């Protein structure tokens, strides 16, 4: 199964993207960055070939997720997360999903789920200029699903 060549119509782009954090839609976002990996190590045995004979199952890891927000959207997010915490004031305690969807008519939707996320770092870089105030927020997430598919071996069940 290959991909479909598109001659006319809109390709998926930033304008095709929506982001929901803990079930709430956020539009004051200027960028989203995420990645996951599965580090697998080669195993070597004896023989003149000295080529690998096996590999490990690997270790799955999700890199820190970073999202750039306009300042007012970042403040709204902190208030939303704090309201869900036991104390009502800590925006770093609540665990939540981030769902990114990309869709254009005539294309299959792409849904990326960043699961079991926590707010871990906020960086503000204010400077003179025509741009609006932006904050970069870093999240720690434990799993990424792309259209329901995962990189790790989930044959015995997912964590």
C-alpha cells in the first residue's frame, strides 16, 4: 500500500491542524514538536563474519514535547491544569492527554495522541518586536500513538 499522489486540493499543513489538551481545544499555538524512539542494541556472536546475530527488544522513550503558545493561551492552560490538581493551584501535578489532529477534505485524518503528559517546564522569551508574547512549554509524555499505532511492542498489552 503506497501513498496517494495529490494533484489538486490542499495538502496537510499548519492550517489543517487542531490541538486539544486535556479535552480542551487550543488555538493560540504557534508550534508543536514531539518525537519517540526505540533504542535497539545489536548482539554479536562468534564467527568470521562478525556480523550481528540478534538485536534486543529495545527501550522505548518519548522525547520532551514542546509547544509554543501565545502568552494568554499559556495562562489559560495553567489555570485549566491547576483546577484539575488536588490542591487546585499546582499545574504540574495533573496528568492529561494531548491530541493533535490534521485533516483536509479528501484526505484521511491523522490523529496523534500524546499520552500521560505532565507540564514540566515553561520558558518565556520576551523581546522588543512586532511579534506577540510567546511561551514555550515542555511536557513529559509517556507514550505516542499515531492513528492508533505505537512504536513499541504492545503484543502483551500496552502500559
